[in-house]
C-alpha cells in the first residue's frame, strides 16, 4: 500500500508539501526532497490542471519501474 497516497497536503515556507501519516516525514511536491531534514526523496513529475482534468507528464513506461523503485528502506514498518 502506498502510504503517501494518504498523505496530508500543505505547505512549508511557501513550498507545497505532502506529509506521510505513518512515518511523519514531509516531502516537497516541487523537488521531492525531504523537508524533515533526512536524506530521503520521492519521485515527482510535472503536473498540469486544465478545466476538470489533471495531466501528468510521465517518462516512457519502460523507464517508470526504475524511477519508482524504492532507494531507501522505510524508516518504520510499512502497513
């Protein structure tokens, strides 16, 4: 299960962020860097909203698996 899919959206110093409800880490929605001071990072992609539609600019499908592969193990058990 993707914990960040249940994350809390907000901003930190004007930077849009998502906060992980399980691990209590916050990540920039612009760069993916961890705003909590740790060296964790999440992948981000360009997004465009037009009318009632949301568009993601994703790389080729064969490149996505490598981009989305976890680089650092969870800091707490993932549920």
